[in-house]
């Protein structure tokens, strides 16, 4: 399951990031978004979603939300 289809308010564990872009991987890593880390979808928006990672909130677009694969 990816973050775009995740339920609001439920905590998930990031399984993997499906992207070939190393710069994007480095950016996500700097936010604390990497395998094994918990993530919570706060709300779904028209163009993306708001997520909570390591006590911080981020607005990510749908393309990025589809690339973040979670379990839980």
C-alpha cells in the first residue's frame, strides 16, 4: 500500500521508497522518511496529503505519496 491510499490518522511503517531519483531519496532521508520509520497520514488533500514524520508535518504531492510504500 502507498501513502495515497493510506487511512487518515493511522500510523504506518515505511517499507520502501519506489523512486530511481537519488536526489529525491536524499531529500526524503533528510526529512526522516526512510525504511523502518513510522509515518502517519494527517489528511488527504486534492493534490496530495499531509503526513507526520518524526514529530514534523509535511505536505507531499500525489506522485510522491504513491512512491512511498508502507505496511501496517
